C-alpha cells in the first residue's frame, strides 16, 4: 500500500517520471470555467473540448455522476474528468459534492491508472467549488487508489492548505 503524498505546487505540472494521470472533479451540468479546470485549460485545450462534447452527447454516452472521461494530452500525461458534483451551487440539498459519485469515479480512475502503470496527481478534489470536506474525500482516495498501490500526490496551490 502506498500513502498519499502532499506537496505544494501545481497539479497540472507533476514532476515525476512515467505515465501521469491528472484527476479532478467536474459537475454534471456541462459547466467548465471556474476552479481547477482553468489551470487545466491553460495548459491543454483537449480536456475541456472533450468534456463539453461528452456533455453535449450525453443522451448517447455514459455522462453521469460517477463517470470518468480519460483524455490523453501528452504522450505520458492523461487528464481524468470525473463527474462528482450535482449542479454548481449550494442549495437546499447542501453542497454540490457527491461523495458516492467521487468514490465510484476513483474506482474507475484506479483501474485505468493500474492499466497504464500511472501515478495520479490532483488538487484536493471535491473541496473547492463542490464544497466537500477533505476529511470525507481523503479516505476514499486511500481506499480506491493508495491501497491498490497507485501512487497519489495531492497538490496544495499557493499559501493555503
């Protein structure tokens, strides 16, 4: 079993060798334009274009909570668009985060990472715009990824932890 490694830096620029998967949480409305996705789009146009097409064609594909779209952006770098939040705003049903969907998506991410022999890199997924609590998400990452031996690095950007 590996442990989650915490570093300060940018999750879109992992400084390790080998195949890398950059994982992040998306909403189920097709919205892309705030939070970590801005850093992703700044480096590569493909994940946003793929996500928008996935949402647009959702009547004929698997676009739903818990689904993951894998987009190769460089020879050894993939982005995992994980649908883990319902909507975009906190309302009567609480924060948009959906822990069960993130758990399902992390299982799919673990399968793909194992298939590719990849390490996984992410911000504190589900804790920004989705409004989730890291104390609930960290154990999901440990169970789905670290216990399977998938190396995971979590990035804290700037001066906030």
